[in-house]
C-alpha cells in the first residue's frame, strides 16, 4: 500500500511544471544575475609581490641611520628603495616604471602613488607610517639596533620582552568568489522552498477527496505522512540535482567535497519538507502554508547569508545562528573553498533534529485531524 501511494504521489508531483521553475530555473537565473553583479566585490585578494620605489632626501637633514633602517625594513617587505637626485618624483616614476616615490624631509615625508599601482602605494604608505611611528617611540630595532647611540643595549627582541608577548591566530573568513558563493547558497535557499512540490498533490487530494478515502483505508498516520514526505524529497532532489549539474557546466561553480555537500543539501531538503508538511498538517490550507513557510525561509535566508553574504554581513553571530540555513550555507561554502568545515556537523545536527521534530509534530497533527474528521 505504502509503495503504491509513494509511486502515485510522485507521479502527481512530477506533473506540476512549477517544480522545475522553482528548483532548477529560478536558482540558475538568480545565481547568474548575482554572480555578475557582485563579482568585483568578492574578488579574491592576490598578493602584490615585490616592487620598486624611488626616494629622495636631504642628507644634511636626514641621517644615514634613518635611511638604512628604512631600506632594511622595506627589504623585508619586498620593497626595494632606490635613491634619485635632481629629478622630479613624477618623472622618476614614469621613466623608471616605479610603483611609487617618497620625498623624505626633516619632519615629514610625501608619498607619490599611481593609479596603476594603488595596492603597492597603500602598502608603501602603511609601511612608512609604521616606521615613523616606531621611530618616534624609539622602539624600532632596525633604526636603533642594539649598541647604537643613547639606546645602547636595547633590542625589541630581547628575551625578557619576547617572553611576555602572547601570540594568537585570529579567526579569518576563507576566500570565496561570487561564482562559488552565490552558485551554492541559492541552491540551498530554493531547496528550503520545496513545499511548492506538494501543491499539486494537496490540490488533488482536496479535489478528488483522496484524504477522506485514506481515512477509512486503515493506513497508519506514519505511512500516510511518508507517502507525501518521500515523493516531495525525491522531487526536490531531482530538480536540484539538475541545477547542480547546470551550475557546474554553465556557471563554473566549484562544489569542493561533492559527496558531503550533497548529504548536507539532502538533509536540508528533508528538514524543509518536514517543516512544510508540519505547517500544512496544522492549518490544512496550502495557500496559508506557502505564505508561512516562505516567510520563515526568507527570514532565515536573510540572517543566514542568502541575500547579504554572511562574509560581509553586519548581523550579529547570535542572530545568524538562529537560522538553520546559516549552518548549511556556511558548511557547503567552506567545503568548496577550504575542503573542510567545522559547520558540517552542526548543519547535520540542525537539519536532522529539525526534520525529526517537524515530522513528529506533522504526524501527530495529522492523526488528531483524522480523528476529528471521523467524529
């Protein structure tokens, strides 16, 4: 009996063209638009590498110790300093293909940057700022090395000082571009809208009185639930599998660990289906069910990074963790760009618990409604 119901319900669900629209075409279109729109914002950072800059200074006002210290520190950062005299900064940069130029005075310095080397200019500016800040505080090891001047014997790497230093590794957001990010998270977002797969089935039940027939058939409440749950999950998996293939072929999305990503998405589909069936079992109205589920999914998607990427989102971590979509988004995206994620287990637990709880409530609500119908 249960096999027949599953097979029959799957056929009814498959005839509804809206499933292909929501589960395949919509995520492709939305992903393609957002990938194009935000490609520049989410470009991966590329290292600048070594570069050359020029400088000029008044030897009478600037000691050789300062210049030597500056060159030494710059060399550690991959910046090569070359002195130019009797030539303007603009001409030196243009004639020698320099990334920048520094005019060093007695109490100030001037940095010349070019549009072609903006990143190098910012690095140069920051390095000079840090150098002169350290010089003013008298703690620059290269400018005032041990044994020099009034600071004789001072060394910032002295063991007594170093022993008090605490080194920590800061948390960081893994690099991911817009293609992979939006190509992944919109598959997940639309998978949580899979309640629309049941629209044709629920409409047919109301129209032909199938639900009333099942009430007198003797089929258990659990089997009746599974006869709807399994076909909807299968339909959603089928539609999103097509999207997954198209995302690779058309959008060049990289999924990383595809097997583990597929497991997470399927568990999310099960949780979303159980949520939709629970709401339907309680209100017994498809339109109301779609409105409630879509409102929840939109809110979870907003907090979970479906509209404003969680990488740049200003939403607090506490609010993000209220969204089951956040765990799935984070896990699958990090699997794509890192090959691993600490959110995998969290996503599995969240989706699994949600699917179980919502299914239990749906079966209980369905049983109560059937008993009320018999009376």
